[in-house]
């Protein structure tokens, strides 16, 4: 089984002067849960090279067993520091795709043409497409075969407006994930803030927040099987 992970290349948190990127836990948990089951993982970003880590996700409060493992794993560090360019990867080489979150995707993956075409290609091939937390932002401009938004009429979840408010970034982000999914016709649902919650509709898997990354990875693996 081969799975493509797509991470953001964007590292600026709006005009705040602060850094952003991908959320370590949302990469590490799915990465190790799939890797330990023998899944072959390739990691790509829009620009290739080193994927930026959101410094907040690296704070003491946000450490988990998986993030600690990542910090001590030279092979995984090498993967993150040398990602493939999205332009170099093809849907036909993989069985599924997974998008970890962090605020970065709101800026780049939401409008990256190569990412959009890649997701459309995976979807048309009926392969699993999985997103967690802010990563459903990458679905903003993705279309289904009928020309409608891919999420239209589909059950979805993603980082909630109230969770964005809790981290005080409502006025910083270019758009809110929950609002965008609803505006695109998604059948959006959620759990209480910071509770694990994942939704599957056909080959589309979405998770609400960092706490949901394991559930999304588990559903992705079951679908791949």
C-alpha cells in the first residue's frame, strides 16, 4: 500500500509576524500508525524541500508520544526536510492521499492548482482522500466530475469556527474552514470543541481537529484494505 502525504509550504501566519506551517501531531500520528502497518509513505509539498512546522504545535503542551517519536526519528526528520514537489507526484502511483492540517494550508493548498488537480484525480479514481483539522481547506476549489464543489452534498467536518475563536485567529486566517465547507454545500457536522470526531462519505474522510488525526488515519487504513 502506498499513501501520499501532502503538507503545506506556507510558513507566515497572515500579517502577525508569527510563523505557521503544518501541525506536527497531525502528521506524526497518522504517519506512524500507517508506517507501523507497513504502508509506504511519500511526502510532498507545493514547493518541495523542507516543510515548515507550526511552532505552536512544537510547544510542550502539544507533545504526544508520536511527536516525541518524530523528534527522535532521524529518518522522519529527513523526510520532512526533503519533501517532493507536488508537480513530481502522480495519483496513479498511490492508493490514497492524506492531508495533515496546521494553518498553512489555508494560504497555499486552498488555491494550489497542482494540489487541486491531484485531489480531483484521486477522487475520480475512487481512491481514499483524507483531511484533518485545517486541511479540508485544500478542498475549497476542488470540483467533482459534475463541475460542482467536491464537498457539495457530502458529509464533512473540519476545524470549527469556535475552535478558531479559541486560538484567537478568526481575524487572521483568510477564511474559516467550517464556513467554507458549508458555503460549498457540504453537510457539515461537528462535536464539542477539541473532541475527537471524524466523518466518512464515500471515499472522502475528514476530521475535526488535532484530536481526530488518529481516527482519520484509522479510517484511511480500513479503506485502503
